[in-house]
């Protein structure tokens, strides 16, 4: 995968924030889960790029249960 300059800066910032929070493994796991979900559920990609459905709300609904389960553990 080729990263653009903007994507590279976001990735670096995410890694730095994860490292500072000692959460690199959790962030890597979450990103893997998101990648798996996007690959496994083609409709999810359609929802996320649909102009009438805010992407952040969609992601929140899809991944909220997994994220809260990890935080509460």
C-alpha cells in the first residue's frame, strides 16, 4: 500500500499517541479488526462512503461494543 503524505502524517501521529499511552498493541489490534471488518463486510465500505450517512457515526455504531468491552475489562 502506498501512503500519501497526509496518510503518513496521520499514521505517525497515531503511532506516537499509541506509544505514549502504552497502547500500541491495542491500537494494532483495533486496526486489524477494522481492516478485517472492511474486507469481510463489503456493505460496510458502502455505508462509510455513502454521502448521506456520516462516517463517524457509522463507525461508532459498528465498533462501539468492541471498544467498550476492551475498556471495561
